[in-house]
């Protein structure tokens, strides 16, 4: 493990992700729908709101797991363990949703989450490599 402090943030972020997954469907939909509608109104896009809302939810999946991937890059000394552990978190997240009222686990969400993890991990990797070469 590289940094215990960052690892604590990694665990806290997992708790944040899973707390969102523990929300019943109506509560989750109301929260994301409200945020999507505010953004939709602000942008004045010529697309159907439901399509925009779905896109926004998928971007949220990607983003929260990109943060997790970035934290994993700092937390784990072995990149395989960091990525593997984070993908396991995504799988458990979708499995958890199977037991929440009105929610469902989606393999497509695990794939989106995994893409976010890889993106966050490699952004941190490339930034740290870039700055370490300049020193």
C-alpha cells in the first residue's frame, strides 16, 4: 500500500458510492432527476429529457468510479490490485442494488464503472509520470 491517508479516502469514497446505491429507486430517481433537470434547463439542449437524464446518470457512474480509480492509483503499490479491487467494488455495488427496492444491478453499469476506474487510474498514472520526469 502506498499511502494510508489516501487509502482511507479510497474507503470513504466506496462508502459514498454504496450509500447512493442503498437509496430506494424513487429516492435515487428524484435526486438524479432533480440534478439532471437543473442541468438540462441550464444547457437548453434540443434532446428529450429522458435521454438526457439517462446520459447524466451514466456519466455519474463513470465519474464516481473515475475518482475511485484515481484514489486506487495512489493507494495501491500494485496497479493490478488497485484496478482489480476497484472493479470488485463495482461488481459488489451492482449486486447490492439487487436487494434495494426498485433497483436492479446492471452489467452495463459495471462496464461503465470499470471504464471510469481505468480512466481515473491512468490519468493519475500519466500525470504523476509527467511531473516526476520534470523533477
